[in-house]
């Protein structure tokens, strides 16, 4: 019982609440859909990786040639010799070996100084802003949920891993689906039939009772005759070295999530947007070891994920976007940790990405109240993803937003 | 009569953990007014509850060095056993208290000051925290907030140990204002920084939760908080925070959110803000119960997994720690994503639709199936089969049963375990109308 370590910031005070009717899919649902209407090869797919807790950007993409970095963080800085050099005087956290190798293959865009106007230091408010893409006006729909609203209704289009769907996928009309890691088991026989009766809608149902009945009926709206596709093992990442003792991240839930996503993408799931997440980035104390374990987890999981898709022919269809609700304060606190900050780097990774640095690195000599300046608006990235991967009009989803990250995609 | 049944159903589901056998029909006879007065008077003697021995939680002391494998294993087992004992003890209290209002409010405050044993690690400081919440559950919020500031588990959870002069750690100060006392945006970023300076210098022993003040680590300079510029410590700063007018709106909103509706805003006619003017909790709870919100059909709520489980225990005479195996309920609650002392984060557990996924449906059916094997159904068997639907509706304190659920239950009326599973997994029980 002491194993829950993910700190998920979902559906809380201030964050958008996902509406009723979020379908919960079983693996066989997706298998069925994959066989009936597989996503055509070459169709772009977006995988959003949310790092909950506020990842320290300065120790992720390290300005190791800047003396100010060392003077402001004497205890929790990375020595120049230890970082994995990228370009422009920046280097990756030493634990991110996998992403460094993708960088060397020119598949990684590092977008610097990403944030939004008037940064909010609350986890809940800031994550709500990132997921709704609405920094000023408080709204409850997520940006990919609003993209779903522009599509024909289809529970397969956007899927999040875990049993609680994130606000990200909550549209005004449509809601993305959720897939629990363990899959679903359905009661059979008379109990099953009677449970299905409990799932029927009645005219007297209140909003919440209708949602309760719906959750029961969704459990059964599964065609369970096509599971063989996905009963097999996940695709194997043949070109990655096998390490004894597993990843530095230890038992990684993110890796399980991405393994499942890889399996379903390889099977042809008609899904354009996926959401996975990892928590634990709220490193107020003893940051170095905790953060490097987490970043190793992210780096290893994403690298393995992309590699495992190669055999399916869909590896080049996938764009991975890695973000967190904020970066952290530049100056360390006395506990070898950092408090809540503002901007941070976002990684966009894929074969169709022009690898390299984007946006300006926030200057350590021009802090705003002790925090990094925002040099790139996060909506520029969303707009580029909408335009290039989802082939949609960004303005429609992002309230007329015009900015883009230029030349991000090939 | 129907309106009264709705109010009494809500009273039991929200301010109790659910009726024990006979309590609901008695309440219908007594009427809402008498029932709610009885419920709000939480001082009646309860010998069964008093007889429940608190878990034995000696200080586990220093963790042995990792090289000592046997000692490390024993230490980890002790920590795990203590943690399980503590959670089961609390679940037992919720299940057997004749009038569980205090336990119910303690549960609310646990979600409010959401602290996780996942980071605190040790049962003793968590036990102390829950006791603090229990003692103050219907008392004065200012007293509670001061006690919570000095609470070791909360200090560890939000890095108070690391908050020192010259390099303050803002974790506690930010959440103190945002989540515990004032609500987001009711303070400035400068206030967060100022409060963190006022909170410097408090040190906690991890295994016991004992908090001491170390003046050498405290920032004793004048601190400008909410426009006042003066030297501050944890207590004087807490007073300044709680004196803010936003506190009354925020705390009454949080109570409303959990007990009445997570989507509909607080009805000003309920008078909750005024009732909280002196930061007394009992008058606000009384106002929520008495001022009409419980009769408004719009305000339904979903039972959270712990509340669902305890309601089942109370109706069917189950005591969580006496299930076999002893920790059976903890495994099922973990699957349903709600174990006491393990909130997902400092914001506490989500509400309503978050508990209505197909995944939770599946886990609820499985949990009910496991409980069905341990329930003595002889009382239900003694009820003529055609009267069983009506019987279980009153036993569980359900407001109304739809035709769909009536059909499902009627079809299962002679298979008692299945009848039970369907009743407690019905939308009408999962959602309190």
C-alpha cells in the first residue's frame, strides 16, 4: 500500500473537470477498431507526455557554459563534464542518454523558455492552463478536447492511459477515452446480464446517475471476440542495447503506458492523439537524485517506445511532445531543491521533426522576480502540432492563435 | 414524505457514512428535523467505539543500514504493518461508530489537508495528524490551522524541515494559502515568499513527527505579509492568514463542494459564510444541514470509494479489519484509487465523475463480490422475497430506485449474494440522489 508514487494533478480545484460520458475502452475495443478500420500508414499520431509536478528545466537542458548557472545553484548544478552536450552552450541532464542519441539523429527539437503570460505558480492552476491552452480566461475544455469537437465523434480518436481521463482531452461536445493499464474484466453469466440491466438509461436519471449507468454499460460495450492481435507481446526494440537490471528509473509506470501505446499503434488503432504521464517532479528538496531518476525514466521510455515502433512502419508517423506545468525557481532553496518557477523547455521528438534548438534561452541575468522569462508561448507549439500532425486549423482550437514554432516540422 | 426521504437519504450518505440496520426507517418515522438534530449532536456515548483500541505505534527509530539485510527487512515489515494497522483502525471507526459525524468530518479534513503517508513514510506522525483533525473536526478552524502548522506529518509532506532563513522553501507556505486557508489568487506571489520566511526554522523528527522551533534557522527580520511589516513566526503568520476575509468564503466553499455539489456554486442563501465568521466549524455544518440545500434536487453527489465501502459495512455489519484476509479492503480500495492516508496529491481526491469510469465499475463489482462472500445474509433471507427490493432500499438509505434497477434486483431476488452485488453497484446507490 505504499506504492502509489505518481502525483497526478487531475480534476482538482481550479482544473477543468472532465464531463460525463468519457468512454473507458478495453484493449479489445481498440483491437476491434484497429481491424475494422486501421489508421492508414503515414497518418500522423501525437503522443502527449505530461510530467506532473513542475519539471526543473534548468537541470534538464543545462546551460553549462553560463557561470551564472553555477553561482546561482552551487549545490544542485551539473558539472560541464557530466552533461550530454547539445549545442548553443546547452547540454542534457546526464541521465537522458536515450534522448541524446535521438538528438544526434536530428529527431529532437528542444524548444526553450516555453510558458504563457503572467505565469501562475500553482500546480493546479498552471496545469489547467497548459491543458486548456487558455492562460487568461478560465475554461474547462482541453485543447485536444476542442480538436476532438471538430472531428466526427469517435471514441478511438484520443485515448489516455489510466482510469481517470485528463482535462486535456475534455472537449465541449466530445471527450477522449481512457484505457486502464490492466485492461478490463467483465462479469459474465447472469450477473453480467443483470449488471447490463443496471447500465440502462432511464428518463428519471439525474446527470450523475446517468453517468453511473453509462460507466456500467461502457464496461459491456465491448466486442470481446477479437483480442488475439493484442494478446501477443509488445513489439521489441531490437536496436537498443539490453541493460542488466533494467532502467535507471526502476519499475516504470510510464514505460508500461508507452509499451501499451506502442502495441496499439502497431496494431493500427485508429487513434490520432494519446496521453501518457509521469508524476513526481515537484522537487522542493533533494532534487538531483530524484529528478535524474525521473528524467532517465522519461528518456528511456520514450526512446524504447519510438524504437519499438520501427517494425510496424509507423515509427515515422509519431510525434512525441514532453511538457510540464512549469519550470522551477532559478536559485536553489536550502534543501538542495527548487521552488515553483515559470518557463521551461518542451521536447518535440519524431522523424518528421527538424531536430535542433528553438526559441531563445531565457537569460540568467534577466530574471523576472527570480524566475526565468518566457520566450516562447506554449500555444505556438500546440498550433504547430495541430497544423502538422492533426491537419487542423489551429485558430479554431486555440481561439484564433496565430503563432507557430517556425520550421519545426520537415 | 418524498421530500423528507430525499433529505434523510442525503443526511445519512453525506454527514454519516450510511445507516446501520433499522436506522433509516427509524429516521423516516422521526422526521428530518429530529434526525438531523440527533446527527449534529455528536456527543452521545458510544461504548463500542470507545472499546476499539488505537493501533500500537511505537517510534520505529532509525532505519538500519542497508547492508544489514535482515534488519532492513524487519524494519520495512514493521513500517508496513503499522501503516496497515492505522488505516484499518480508522476504517473500523468509520464503520462501527453509532453516530459517525466526527469520523465523517475527520475524513473531510483529511481530504482538505491532504497528506500522504507515501512521503511521510511512518504511521506515528500520520496517526497524530488524524487525531488533530479528529479533535478539531467540529471545533475552531483557527485552532485546527495552528495545530496543523505544528503537525509533523504536514511539515514533512511539504518540506518544512528544509525551510530555513536565507533560502526559504515555499512548498508549505504556498499550499497553506492556496489549498488550506484562502484559495488560489487570494494572495500575491510576494505573500507566498513572505509566508515562507515566517515559516522558517521549524524542524521535525521524521519517525515521531515531533516539531521543534530552532531560532537559528528562523528568519527573525521584519516580514511584509498582507501589507503588515513586522517580525513573524508560524503562529503569528497563521493568524494573519486566517484573519483574511477570503478564508470564510473559501472554507465554506470547500465544505459545500464536498457535501452538497462539486459543480453548483454555494448558495448564498444558505448563510455559510456568516456562520463561519468566527471560524467555528460546527455552525457551518449545521447551516449546510439545516438551511435547505439538502432538499434541492439538483445537488446529487457520487460516493467516493471509501464512503461506498463504509456504507456497505454499516448496512451489513462488517468491520473492515475483521474481513479475511485482514487487509482485503485495502487491496480493493487501492484498485478503486482511494485508500485513506494515500491521497493522490496535496489537493486531495477528486469528486463525482472521476469515480464513474468503467474501470471503477469493474473494480466495484469485484469488491462487492469479495464482500458478498463474507456477509451473513440471514436477515435478508428472512425477508419475503417479494419485499426484498423495498427492504434493501431502506437498509442502504437509497432515495428511490428506477425501473431498470428494480428489474435487475427483482430478477436476482432469490440469489442473495448477487442481489447484494447489484444493489450496491446500482447507480442509485453509487450516486446519492
